[in-house]
C-alpha cells in the first residue's frame, strides 16, 4: 500500500501477467476499477527471497557465519535480501562473501542491525 498516494504497489517478476491480473480483477469486480495499482518490476520472487533468507538464518543458527548476524529479511522491492549484522560485520568482506555464497543467486546486502530484546 502507498497510502500517501492512495494506490496499491504490486511488485511482480512478470509485469504483463500482473497487468492482466489487475484488468481481470477490475472486470470481475467493477467496484475495484477506481483503485490505482502501480506495477513495479522486481527481479526475484518472494519464494526465492524466502529460501535465501531461510538458508542464511540456518547458517546463523548453527553459528557457521564468520561474524555475528541478527537476522535476515527479503527486501520490499524484490531486489534481494538484507542480512542484519554488527558494525564489525559490516566491515567484514569475508562475511559478505560467505553470506552471498549462502544466499545463492539472490543478492544479499549486509545492513547494520542490533540484537533483539528478550520478551
């Protein structure tokens, strides 16, 4: 949702198919015809990103990563995943290489994160 602009943002790997889906929805449900939907091309599917995240988190849980990490998540725009790490981890080319190797073809970006707070 892009509430500030009163529209829906739809990220899709197949823009033409997404446009057809929107048109079909507007035809089947005329009450949705006034809702603007902006289709934005993304490179990776949610399924691909989730699989990469799962692999990175598994490595984190088994403590096989070369530096401390706090978690991982898909990017909102379908361009890859983010891996949350310490300031030290951000400076580590070895961690960046290792994480990318684990993520496979899905780009992995290291970002500054923090330890979670126990509930």
